[in-house]
């Protein structure tokens, strides 16, 4: 369960206060169904809508950038690849796919095979190299 915002008593699904204000409105359907929480800082990065979100870091002159840049969270030092993994959000399921990263991806301490979708559930701990994040999934 996510922490509760002291002002609105709504779950804090985002580090972005503007979105929390919208969530407090009755009948408002949030624009995201999941978030990635950085365990070292507690910061939550919302994953808007559905689709694919690539996790990685920015470095050099790479032509393709990740959707979620983990560089500010010591991604290079902790072994996160430039294009490390993809989170797939669909209506009925959430999955992660390791993109052949140099240091691998683990879900709850279990290394997953590269390029094979692996199902996720709310609260799962993902290790991208040595960077740990929690997946938060909102039902509804």
C-alpha cells in the first residue's frame, strides 16, 4: 500500500504534487495504473496509461533513450544498462522483459531470462543490476 498524502488523504502514487491534487477530486480516474518506486529514495515514477516503458540510463551519444531515465538514482554506478528492461502494462497484466542487460534483472531475488516476459504483481522488488525498485500496481 502506498503512503498517504497528508493533505488529501489519497494514496501518494506520484512524486509530482500536481497529480496528487487531481487524484483528490471525486470521480477522477488517474492517468496511470502503475509506478516504479526507487527504494533508496522512496521517489515514485508514474507509468502513464498503458503500453511499454523502457528502464535504463542516459549516457554518451546513444541514439535511443529509455522512457524512464534512472541516471539520477546512481544507475551507472549500480550497473543499470542504457536500455536495461521494459515494463509492459496491459489491461489485465503487468510484465517485465530484460533487454539483454549486462548485469541482468531480478524479480524478488530471482534472476529472469533475457527477452522473456515475466509477470509482475504489486510490491515486487526489481533489481536492475544492483539498483532496487518496487513496482506499484493500482487495480481498477
